[in-house]
C-alpha cells in the first residue's frame, strides 16, 4: 500500500531551489504533478531513481510518494535539502556583503565558510 507523505522542509526561496537543482542536475518544473494516489500543485522535483516527483508546495512543505523507499531513496531528498541550505546561505551572505568560500570536505561534502567583515 502506498500513501503520499506530507513533510515540512521549509523551502521558500525559489532561486536557492533552482540553484540546488542545477548543481545536482535535477529537473524542476512548476505545475500539477501526479503522485501515486494524488495530484499535487507546486514545484515538481524529479530526483534520480524516483518514480514520482517531490512536490514543493507554496508554504514550503513537500509532498512525495516513494513507497517506503521502493520508489526512491530518501537520501536523494536529503541531498537536495542540504544543497538547498548551502545555496540559500550563499545568497544570504551575498545580500549582506559577506565574503564566502565553498570547499569540499574529506567526505566529499560541500563546506561553506562565510567571512564576516
């Protein structure tokens, strides 16, 4: 049995979401998206290996159906969240005039250092 999950992940900045999707080579499209048992409206994100898109709704929450991992690995959604946070932090640093540097950690994860003048 499948069901649509409704989670709060607070994705409100479309620019940061678009930037994260570009970095991860993920297709993003606004509109109505069919999940297994429902149709949802918002920004559909087509994660690698997922049968149905993750739909980011206007309030920042997400709806998705990955059938407990059978239709998509939750780690892909967590990766998107991490890159969204990274891109959002970079945009905020730029707005405040702060310098920043992005590097890659030993675990091959992005790392952001923000320098407050």
